């Protein structure tokens, strides 16, 4: 029998002014009940790739 794991992940996508994707990053992983997100990671990554817009996504697998 195969063991499986359910986890939550939080991603950030970074865009320029033309809405081209200039970067993405997995911000955090969590368990069944939630995921802790550090806003400093989101913002510092946006600054490093010169993003003007940010989209975030919450993914359960």
C-alpha cells in the first residue's frame, strides 16, 4: 500500500507592468490545517525581480 501525504503550499507569482511573469516562488509549506506565510519573503522576492504586481496562490495536494 502506498502512503500519501496531504500538504498545503503557498506560492507567489511576480509580474511586470505588461503582466509578463518575471518570477515565482514557493513561499511556504504547511499541514492540513494551515500554512504560515511570511510577508517579508513575498515582498523581498518582488523587489529582487523588479515586480510591479503580485499574485498569490494557495495549493492543496
